[in-house]
């Protein structure tokens, strides 16, 4: 089983950026956490600040045949129809994750172009949200 963990714009800055909102752990720490949680599935990590690279990575599902995605598109969540269309074009099932509670923040963050096409959304649980998403994927895989 293959899972794509995709982090979008500005998430390479985790640990340095607005730590009161996003915490002091880095993207590397996140990858270590998810890798140590999971022994069963093949995890692929991808982060980019480029819309084009994100879209191409999603399109690569046609060849890579991911079983599931765990996606945090950062600010693109609230604005980006092209990334939404990319997911729809390759039919890749995914969970949407946000580290911060976007609903307790500015109103423009209350809109997501992805929630209605996600299998589920996990919001406001910090890095644990990615772990919850992965645990759910593992549970689904094991039929429990
Ligand atoms: C975020 C929330 C977005 O509103 C913001 O632009 C981010 C991070 C989160 O994980 O909380 O970059 O996706």
C-alpha cells in the first residue's frame, strides 16, 4: 500500500514560522513521526511551494498508483481550483489535514476548496492530525 503525504506552500517553514500556531516541530520531525508510526504502508513525502510541482505530483498518481493521500495544501486550500481539478482528474482519495484550527482564524480560512472532495478533514490537532489520518488509513486497510 502506498500513501502520498503532500505538504504545500510554506510548510517547509514549519518549526520556524508562526510557532504559536504551528508549533516548533519541523517537516523532518513530521516525517520521522509518521515513519515510526507505520510499518505497514509505503510512505512517500513531498513538499513544494510550487503549484506546478504539486499538480504534477498529483498527476503522477496515474503511474505511481497511490492508494491514498494525506494532504495539507497550506494557503492554497482557500484559493486553488487548479489543484482541486488535478485531484479530480486522477481520482486520488485523500484526507485533508490542517495543523491549526482554521475555523478559529480569519474568515478567509473558513473556506476550503478541498473539504467536499476529501474522504475526511482533520483540523486543529497539530502534527497529531497527520498521525490520525495515517492511523485511519491503516485501520481501513486492515478492515477494522
Ligand atoms: C494551514 C492553514 C492555512 O490556512 C495556512 O495558510 C497554512 C497552514 C494549517 O496547516 O493549519 O499555511 O494549512
